[in-house]
């Protein structure tokens, strides 16, 4: 069972270079900058944002997910700077089965610097230790090679493929299912 306390206030998590914190209403413009970039959104089979109102609605939906106890969202910031450069949720939480889905996206300007690895690794550790999760899964699309490489680096196992699961921009994409168990993380898989 996921402890109720994790939904009361998003924990601030510090890593060597990052501060992972809950969303704030004043993050709208940073979120819009990230989600309006097709290089960021297209690998997730999503169209880029065209209006800041979309960022406002998305942040509000995150708050609703936390209230409903099925999501916890962290925004990624660099220590010493306040701007949001990415996000990293554990969502689609199933308290009864102690599992959840890992998500992540990062502003293109910060790709290739190990930030996604550092942030997701910290969230995975938090999920297993503090949220008492037994399983964390991720479901990237087959066109998102950066995502699948990250998951494999973190020790996730490819468990399945839903063929032609999503139609986006005139093409079908497979959705991949990756999983990581708490016992595998402990043993450094």
C-alpha cells in the first residue's frame, strides 16, 4: 500500500545537480517552453502546445491527479536556478498492487547531460523506498529511442509490445512495456 502521506505534499528530492519539486502555478512558461517544442513532444506521440493555456490546464490536471491519489509529479530544476527544465511523475498509481508508471520529459537544451538519468533514478529510489512500490513500469512508444535507452540503462526489462497501438501523424507506432521490480533495483540490475 502506498502511504497516504506522499499525496499530502510532494517531497522535495535533491540529487547531486538537481532539485525535484512539486509543480507551481508560476511554472507555466517553463512548461510551455518545453511542451511547445516538437522535438520534446513528438516522441510521446503528442502535438506540441500552441497556447500557454494548455500548460495551465496540464498543471491543474497534475494537482487533480495528486488529490485523487493516483499521481505524484516532480518538476526538474537545476540547483541554484529556479526554472523548470523537465518533469518526472509517478502516475497511474495502483495502491493495492503497489505499482506505478514512471514518466519523464526534458527540455531539449538539457538533453545529453545525464539529467534524465539522474532525475529518474532519484524518483525510482523514492518510489521504492518512500512510496513502498513493488513495481515501476514505463510505456514509451517505439519511435522514442532516447526513452528506451534510458529505461534499459536504469535496469528496466522490456516485457511486451502492443503493435500499432497509437496512430499519430499518419503512422502507427508500437507501444512498449518496460518494468522494474523493487528486488531488481536492490540487486543493482
